[in-house]
C-alpha cells in the first residue's frame, strides 16, 4: 500500500483543532503540492523529506523542511508526532503553519525529536 493511502486511512476524519492537509509526492517535482500542505512528504533518493506548515488561500505560506532521509516507518512515526503536537498546541481553527509562526519551528523540532 502506498504512503498516501496509509496516511489517509489513519488520519482522514480525525477530530483536530483545525484543518490539517497532507500531501505525498514520490519525487521532488511535488505533483501533490506538498509545499502548500500542512504536512508534506516528498520522496528523494535518500528517503522521505518531511515538510511542515504550508497552506494556500488568502494567507499563503510555503512549508519548511523539518527532517529528511527517513524510511517509511520513520516518516509515519514523525507524522504521528506532528499530529500530536498539532492537537496539543493549535488553537481552534488554527492551521499548523500559524502554530509554527506563533511558537517557532524549533519548538516543533524539539517535540518530534
């Protein structure tokens, strides 16, 4: 089963403080627009790169790299930690990028380390 399907099965419909969109692209061309998703997985020759905090809309924000070189197990574990971080730190209707703007990327990095 592909990574996108695994993530959809686990997280689709989950109750969260705000909208949380994920995208998975198998290569750096980002066909799934991972740079403008709250959580993006981008396939590279060395494994998955995890991007966080992107969004489109009226106040767009490009995602920023969180970690890279992960295998499938490490990537899914990292996403689980990001989702838990989001649940614990987001205000109602706040997107992950705004949480990062408010608390800082280092705060998130410490939480998922």
